[in-house]
């Protein structure tokens, strides 16, 4: 779906309810590619360990520990980071991205952004590549799309 088609769908959804979002995930270019910085990280995560960013995200580690404890080989935050940035994700990488979209709470999605795991555009692109979107996730993430 093109950005223009998605925007038309968004306008239509808002006709009856201004807070409604489409249940189809917008294309990546609808989202900001802004990286978090130390100032934002300190605002969202006061007292945060400065080494627990990107591939060493404490937010991602926590979610993996909760959601992947039954995996034969438990993934790591570095593995998730690589999955998000993989142009052609492997089956396991797609499974990690699906886990994130289904299990991560909205605050965890924002905190992982603050820990520089991804930009919102990178996350959405990874979800599209992994074919891991579903209506609930789409509506939540679409709230972050630029107007």
C-alpha cells in the first residue's frame, strides 16, 4: 500500500471517530526516522545504565526474558537488534519481530526507541519485512505516524 493510499484510509477511518486509526500498518515513510539521544533517554529512563542501549537494550532483554523463556535457544537483545536491521530477516529473526509486535507493551516499544534499538520507521519497516503486522499493532503504531 502506498503512503497516499494509507493516508486516504486514515482520513476515512477518522470520519466517524477522530481518534480511530486504520487497522493496516502504514508504510515506513509515514513514520519519523528520529533517533533518540541521551537527553531523551534520561527523560524516559532516569538513572538508566548508559551502556544498556542499542544491541544491549535492557528493555528488550526484559521482554525476551518474559516472552521467550520457552525457546530452546533463548534469544538475546543483540539478536533482536540484528533482526530489526536485517534487510532479509531469517525465520528466527521474523519470529523475534513477531514476538515483539505481539508481546511488547506500548511503553516497551517507546523505551526500546529511547534505548536506540530502532527508530519508529526502522521498527515499522522490520514489521513489514517480517510480515508481522496485525490490526491491533497497526492501530497502535499508526498513532505514531506523522500527520
